[in-house]
């Protein structure tokens, strides 16, 4: 009975945890100052009508350092443009606080998933390796299904996808801004189109690595069973 419970529950946990880790991991790359600078340096990326390239990068660096935890809220809220005016309106600061709360929540969820997944991994690796490989593959499959859904929704109507996505995490009216506002000047729509594309690519790449790991585990398990 214990063995049956292990065989049924642990693969499910592996699948769920693998999907969570796959989805959240790319955020550690995308929410970095270097990623925004990479976007700004791309050919064809729209220039800001308010900020010089260096000014734009400086302001973005502070915001993303706040997201990482290396800059305090006060530093971000009080940062100034090159002409000495306050860069962010109070509503923009409040939205960034909300964004950080969501991102931190995702990171905590990922940490829990890593811990639980590692425990289930260890349990299944000893005697139930085939179930472990199956759990990993199911997790990648679940993630792939989500990728297809997100990719299709974004490709058909990115504006609508963007609106629905924000509606899931933020209250209506707290995340919409004018074109002249700093957040739109720093992160215009093309920024997010590319970010979603890069998110999907990174998830897909990590998924391929996990499928490779599942293949190795399954192959070794078959060899052990054959001896």
C-alpha cells in the first residue's frame, strides 16, 4: 500500500513542481537590469520621447534593482530624471510595489516547488525511476500546453492578452498609464512582446533539458532492471 501511494503521489508532485520551476525560472533572467539594457540596445527598439538612452537605462536599472531587492523602495520612489524632476508618479510606485509582491510570491512558490520536487525526486529515484521519468515528462507536457496557449493568445491579440494577464494579478485601474508616464517610456509594448517571446524560448529550452534528464533516468532504470 505504501509503495502504491508512493508511485501515485510522488510522480504527480514531480510533474507539478517541474511545471512551476519551468515557468518561474526565466523570471530570474527577465527581471534583471542587464535584460532591459539588452532590449534597449536591440536594433529597432523604440526610443523614448522623454529620456536619453543613458537616462532611460539608469532609471530602469534602479527599478529592476528594486525588484531584485538590491535597491530600497525609497531609492526607487525618489529617483530623479536628468532635469531634476521626480521620475515616478505615486501610482507608478504603487504598481511597482504590487509587481514586486507578485514576483516575490512566484519566487517563494518556486522555492517550495524545488524543495518538494527534490524530496519526491529522491523518493522515486530509489526503486521507482521510471515513475520519476514519467513525472518529469508530464510536468514538461503540462508546461508545453501552457506555452501553446500563451503563445497563441499573444500572437492573435497581444493587447488583449496583456490586459487579461494584468487583470489576473492586479486590480483594475492600478496598472494603466499614459504614454508620457515613466513606466511606459521605459517599458513600451514592444518590450513586453519581446519579453514574452524570450520567456517562452527560455521555458522551452529548460523543458528540453528536463526531457533529456528524464530520458537518462529512464534509460538507466531499464539497464538496471535488465541486469
